[in-house]
C-alpha cells in the first residue's frame, strides 16, 4: 500500500534494532536502496554502534559535522545515511533533491509542532516510503500526533484544522473516549 509506519514501543524495547532489521530486509529486496535516518544528535553514534553490532554488512555514512557534503555518490555508495534533525533542517535545499528508499525519523516527536522549521523541512524530503520511531509520540496532547502522522501519510487525518476540530479538541478538552477510540483505530 506504500503507507508509512509508526513504531511506538516503550523506551528500551528495541525500536532501533527493529528498524535496523527492517532496513536490512529492504536492502535485501533492493540492492540499490539507500535510506535516510534522521535522529537527535545524541543518538547518531548509537545508530552507528547498533549498525556495527547487528548489521555489519550495511554500509552507512554519518552526514554530520562542519565538513559535510552530500551528492549522488552517497546514494550509490551507502545503504544508510544517518543525520541529525538540525543538519537536515540546515541542509534541506541539498537533501530534498535526492530520493531515498525510506526516510526514518527516530524520536519523531521532534516534529510534533507543524509550525517548526524542522517539521516544515522534513516534509520536503523525497522517499518511496517513511517510518517514524518514538517511545512518546504523544507528549503533551493529542495534537502532537498530527505532524508525525501527516509526515507518514499526508492528508490521512485531514488537514490541521480538521484534525484539531474532530480529534484533538474533543479528546483533550472533553475527554471524548469514543473519538479517542476512533483515532486509535485509524492510526
């Protein structure tokens, strides 16, 4: 169906490892596939360590730091590109020109605010499909889900105003359990 997916297991249950196994599977299906992993800066080297440990055959490139550059050669030579949300936001003009197999957002609650520059930038990226990982997709209120789900499957939950009116407000302000159940089934 080419729908994006959300892996929202609790912290410490192995979302990174599950994602790496999935990326290995994607690579086995399409040897030319290059996926982009975007994560907080503090997790870049965790991804590197996990890849070395659990998928040593996957070639990765860390796109981060002051001496970075990106070209089609990176798509030809690497299976996974790992970068931070800040680097992606700063280099969006260059990165949006390339098409990735998958774009995977780790700690996807980083894009919960649809008005934030990082959220506006990430939706410009091109890929065949998308995935998000988060132990806390909802931190403050139901509206936290909107930007994350809209990144995965644009328009699936309607536009911002529709989501706010039909889901966020009834759930958060009125405690509408029927609407919450409906949203839960949708996502």
